[in-house]
């Protein structure tokens, strides 16, 4: 109580707003922890966690506001058996969207920036046999190239989009605003802004970062 009165004296009405905002978030987190059966999860704001049966959270999950995780069990007449698995010590900033109809696996100690999309599907296939543009996008069959797998100790920077069928090796760094359409080896820095190239790689023998040399 003394701390509250001191804050009111020093900061005025703003302190009241901050106090009740934190209290509301604390109560919300406590309720959702109980509903999810996950005791070690923390977030800000009101997350959208859809189809909990298909989502597994590891220990020490931390995320900012705007979280949206969805395991899509069905679209139209199609039904999916899917799983989203998130490893221990996961940290993400605001407005993270993870959506799966097949499988997304995220390793341990992964750090994610703001406004990041991780998805294993798209609305429609656009190769031979794909639906015509006359079909509304939300009515097209969901197309999956394969699961998304993200290794341990990966850093995904702000604005990154990771698409279906991608594997990102452990220790990789994905530069801001990159669109990842193909596999990224472990211990590499990848930037699609730099013409979709792997720019740097960590040399485990020499113990230093150096220019990437394709094999």
C-alpha cells in the first residue's frame, strides 16, 4: 500500500492507470494458465489461442501483445490432424501469428521479434491443377508444401514471414523483413532483402562468423 501511495504522489493519475492495467493482465494470465493447463506461460493483452488440443507449449513461454496461435482443424470440407509444438524458453515480441494445418515445430531458446508470421499453408495452390482466380481466396483449399521446422537458438527478427515447407537450422539468424521460402542451414545469417541469400555463417572450427561459402 505504501508503494501505491508513493506512486500516486510522484506520478499522479498515470500511476493508477498503470497499476490497474498490470492487475488486469495478471488476472488474465492466471485465468488462461488455468484454462490451458500450462503453469509457466506469460503474455500481454488478450491472446488468440485457437484449438488448444493441437498446441503444445514448453516451459517459460513469453510473448508480447497481439499473440495469435491457431491449429486449423478444418477448412470447408477438409479436416486436418495437426500439431504446433513450441520448445522451452521461448520469447517473442508483439503481434506474432503462428498458423498450422499440418505441423510447425519450434525448438528451444528461440527469440522472435515483432510482426512475425510463421505458417505451413496458403489459401490455394498455384501450380498445375490449382483453382482459378474466380474462386474467392477464402474458399480455396488450403495448400501445404510441408511442415515448418525451426531449430534451437534461432533468432527471427522483426517483420519476418516463414512459409510452408521451410526448415531453419539451429543457431540461424533471419534478418528483418525477410520472407523465408527455402531451407536455411544452421549457424547462418539469412536475408531475403539481400536477394534471398545466406550472408554469413559461423565457423565452428575457427570460432568466428565469416562470409558464407556454398557447398
